[in-house]
C-alpha cells in the first residue's frame, strides 16, 4: 500500500501536465476539437491547477527533502 501512496502524486502531476498540453494544443489547432466548449476548458484548467497543487503539497509533506519551517 505504501508503494501506491508513493507514486500516486507523480501520476497526478503527469496527468495534469498531459491535460495542460491538450488544452494548449486545442488553442493552437481548434480543428482537432479535443475540447468542445469554454466551460470544459475552464474546468480542465481548474482541475489541472488543483491536482498539481495537491500533488506538490503531498510530495512535499511525505518527502524527506522538503524544508519544514
């Protein structure tokens, strides 16, 4: 179980990065239609920000290399 807790934050960051990439690519080439509405784009940006922030905080809280003041 500890192995899962160790790798989930990294997987979350990778998935958030992938969604950010898809959002940027959709902005450059809207003909691909990866995202269909402005609401879904906003939701995806919020999801990426929240999940990346959560992953960074979790990695920092569970890691030994972070400075805790």
